[in-house]
């Protein structure tokens, strides 16, 4: 790649990571199509993007760590329930018709934004609920399914985790995004990257620009989210979900 193309990768990675950290997911909306446009195949672009997403999680974690108080039971829940799903999703992605999966994910993602828009108070206040064994069990089953999506698809699966933590466990947007950025960004995407690197190929020479942009973008986007508050985060979430839906459904 030329120096100019590396600069393009850095800028794209930076911008997509800022928006992702602001809304709780969606970096692949911008980053993944650019990797394909620049010449990578679907599978190589997916694996390379997953590795870059780990740096996004690290950047967000560096900013969240000083202000967020993660509850141990949710850390354990997201790891135990989600990681097996990520491995499963990364293992079967090449067996799933790509276009069918994209349209289905686009419809579901757009529904998240519409649902949030018509629920003005959603995620504005921390209201704990379903904190009992059956509630944790049902919550973990959905997280396992979301782990499968995270391991197999490219855009917006972190948004599903964010909204699930809000709807089912009563978190506000800031708190839910902290879990998504740290645990999904670092551990889910890290596991997905390892799985895809074993089964496929990663363009390591493209990663320095992608990793640097993701790291800085994750930190800056998280800083902006913490300063903006739940109302603005909610609007960013709704905007990103609709954009992802349009991109996935209409290509």
C-alpha cells in the first residue's frame, strides 16, 4: 500500500471508531466496506476488521476505566455467555449466505433505532431489573446469541448488546456502552479475531494504520460520550442504527 492509502485507512478507522464509541457499536459500517473497496476479499476484510476493533475496545477501556464501575456479575456474564457464541459465529460465517445475513441484520438493526426513538426515556436513568437467577439466565441466553452475531457479521452487533443491557437489565446508555466497549470491544472482538485468523487470513501490513486510528478514535469517542450524557448518546445510537440498516439492506 502507498502512504496515501495508509493515511486513508487511519482517517477512516479514526472516524468510524469515534462514532462507534459514541453510540455503542457500528465501526464496521464505515471501516469494513472501505477494506473491501481497497481490494480485500470479504473473509480477509472481516478478519482484519476484527483485529482493528480490539484496539477500539482498548482505547475506550482506557477512558472508561477511570470513571466506570463495572459490576462483577455482568463482566462474568458477558464473558461466559458471549465468548462461546463468538467462537461459534466465527466458525460458521463462511457457511451462511452473505446477502441473506446482511438483510436480516439490517432489518433487526434498524428496528433497534426505531424502537429507541419511540421510547424517549429509554436508557436515560439507571433502573436495575431482572437481577435474579432466572433473569440472569434469560439474559445470558440472548448474550450467547449476540455473541454468534458478533463472531460472524461485520456491522452493528455491539449495538444489540448495548440495547439489550438497557432493556433487560435496566442500565442507562452510558453504563451499557461501557460494558459494550470494554467487554465486547476487547474480549469478544479479540476472540473473534483469533478464531478468524486461525480459519482465514489477516492483512497484517494494513493493521498499523487501522489499529492506531481505532485506538485514538475509541478514546476520543468515549470521552465525548461521557461529556455528552445519555440524551445525546441515545440520539447517536438511533442515527447509527438507521445508517447501518440502510447500508446492509441496500448495499
